[in-house]
């Protein structure tokens, strides 16, 4: 008889305990929920745990964490609390949020309870390092991300934001400075300063509209007026009514509602367009040459030289081209060599048109 002994080696795996009671829902409006082991309907003072998923659907939510950091989320936002460690030793405390989609405002605590280097916010396209700051974040479902640094109470930068991707980094350290990221495999766009105010941001991120004053006389006097703070600027319904429908007034720039629905998401699209234009304009040198770069351009394969009096173009592949034009003139130049076409202009190209074709 052969006796076989089967030895089973077992390992005891200790599950990491989740941090509980890390913060509470402090503002609430509309349809929202917290997903944990199952979805829970949100309510004021609802206690949050690490790994909770905050979903706003058609509502809005404000959260205050134990270190007094706050986030305010607008409609259709989705944020996961990846980590929150609150230790008596601040160096051991940390926070990590995964902003999946939507728009929100992040205001870090004024008290040094969690070192700023231990706070990160990530999206599908970027990682955001926080160094004591107040900022807004808009993330599309495609992952495109818009980050705007807001000022402090004195109008100065509220801190510094470091936006990282696999291919680059942008630092925001001026009020209303913004950058966008399209995916993790691209660099963030160069920082630009937007023409915004804190009031505009606040109006877009109001969670609880102000309570109406319980004074009958005031209610009658203001029955036909509406406070700007009562308007939900992210609701499409406000745009359905044309208040000037019966008027013959011409639509002008003054009629544009800069706080219209999805304003921050629209800003992301605008900045993307500006970035595309800036890429095109990089070929426009200080000497008025557009369509190819001064020096050697690997895309056009044109060597461009600018002197005090002239601009010289040289392209030598199978066919050879060399031409000079006056630096003060305006030329539109079309170069076709062996089927490859390059369009170059000097000083706008409005005065003279030059068409060059070489090859069979």
C-alpha cells in the first residue's frame, strides 16, 4: 500500500483595514449617493470611509475631511477616496483622491495636519501634486482634464499645483493659471491665465442655494426678482428661456452668459482650441515666416535663413530649390517638389504669390 501525504501550505493574509470616519457630507442638494459595499443615499453628516465612491448624478455635494480639507462637487461628478490616513504624527498622514469625471473645487486645510507633499489628486490623464492650494478640476469622461489654480483671500496664488503626465510637467503658481491634459501619454498644455473671478467660480459651484429671508414684506417687494446666488448656472433649464425673445435688440458680446451650463467643461474645449492654434503659430517666427521654422524644419525639410534684408529658403532633396525674398515684403509661396507641397508665407503673404513646381 502506498500512502501519499498531501501537504498544503497556507498563508494568512491580513486584510488592510479601511480608515473610517474620515470626514462627513456637509453640503447636499439633489440626487447624490455614496457607494461602499452598496449604494447609500447621501445625507448631511453622512460619515465617509476610505475607498468610498462619491456620485452626484443630478445633485451636488460638499465634503469636509477630518483635516478640514473640503471638496465641492457639481452634477454628474464621480470621485473615489483612494486613501485618507489621519495620524497624530502629521508626517504619517496622507490623502489620495481619484477624480473620475465631473467638476469640483478642492480647498486644502489651512492647518498643517497633512503635509502637502502627501496629498495627491489623480485623473485618468494626470497626477496633480498639491502644495497648499485652492483649485478647480474638470474631467471629461474621455479623461481630458482642466485644472485652474485659484487665488487666496488676498488675491495672490493660493499655493502651487504640479500637473504631471508620462511625458511632461506643468507648474501652476499664479492666480487663475490653468492647464489642460488630453491623455497621460501627452504633455500638459503650457500654462495660461484665464479671465475669471472667484465669484464666477463660486456661483458655478454653489451646493446649497441661500435660504430666502422669512420677511413677508421683502418677499412681496422682491417677488419678481431673482438673486444671482439663486441661479444654478450649471442647469440647462436656465438657458431655455429667451428673455429678449420679443425684443429686436441685436445679439452682442454683452449678451454672452459666461456662467452658462458646463462653463468649465466648455473652457476645456476652448483651451484645447487655443493650444491647437498655438501649435500652428509655433511655425510663425519673430521674423514673420509662417509654414516653416527658421533654421531647419524636419517637417518641411526646408532650411530658412533670415538676414537684415532678406529671407532665404533652401530645400534640396531630389530636386534643388534656393530662393531669396525681401524681408520687408509680403509673400505667399507654394513649393511643390516631387509631389510634396509646402505652403510658406512671409509677413502675411498678402501682396505677392509665388508658385514653384519641380519634378516630372
